[in-house]
């Protein structure tokens, strides 16, 4: 069970970042803050410390460049990783860039996990690209989701089935959107992310 002695570092891209550097607590206004607030409400005197290290635009190779400073130096007891959206999105909107294809994505991601084996790991599947289960972005995401699932099993990590949760939601074709632009979350999308994360870690006994 998590206690006030624990330090949870959330690292990822803009979905995690969520404007964190624009406010004093540096948590942003997304799912990380929602998780923090929920944990405080549940256990005001024993809630863990929450550190947000999301950076907009990041791909897995960007995480590798700042891993020592933003993860290892923070000495987390729990590390939550959310990455993969930009690794795919850049294949659609910036085809001139050097692309992070699935093989390289797995190689770099695996190396990061090898550096973090003493930490309890929480691996989040990437969410969605466009609120259409059959979009080109969501088709391209599939191998990246499968890599996260495989690595979670190999490293004994908590797997947060984020892609599954989002695909199930958009497949229901409700009237309420999850994103502002097909990728970045509105408050409903952040609520779904926070709820899915908390449920996954509870099922594995971390909460």
C-alpha cells in the first residue's frame, strides 16, 4: 500500500504535462492532478508525494535523454510511464522526421525499464489518435500498445489498459468527447484516465 513515504513520478508527453509549468504545484490540470487529489481525499494524512515530469511533444527517445535528471534523480518509489502517442502521431503529421517505429520504440523503452528495476512500475498504454476506433492513427498505435502490454508482463509492472478504455468509450458513440483535438484531453478524457489508472493500481494492490 502507498503511504506518505512514497514518491510517485509520472513521466510522459503533453497528455501528462497538461500545463504543469504554468502553475505553482507543477502538476498541471490533467489526470495527474486528478489522481493526486483523489489520493489526498481518500487519505489526507497519508497520501504519497506526486511529481509530474510530463513534457509536451516527447517521444520515447526524448524520455531517454532526460531519464537520469527527471526520473532517477527524483528517486521514485513508484514510476508511471505514459508514452507512444507522439511516436505515432509524428508519422502522420511530420513524415520528414526520423520516425520511431515499433522496433526502436521497444528497444528504447526496454532500456529505460532496465534502469528502473528497483522501482515499482506502472506502464500506461497510449490513449488514442482521433476519436474513431478505425482511424489511421489508432491502427498505427496497435503495435505500440502491444509492446507496452508485453513489457508490463516481462517487468512485473502494473499495466493500465488506457487504450482499451478509450477505444471502448469512443466505440459506444456517446455524445460527449474525450479530447479537444483527437489527442489532447478535455476534462472528461482526463477523468477517464485518472479513473482507469486508479482502478489498475488498486487491482494490483498498490492502493
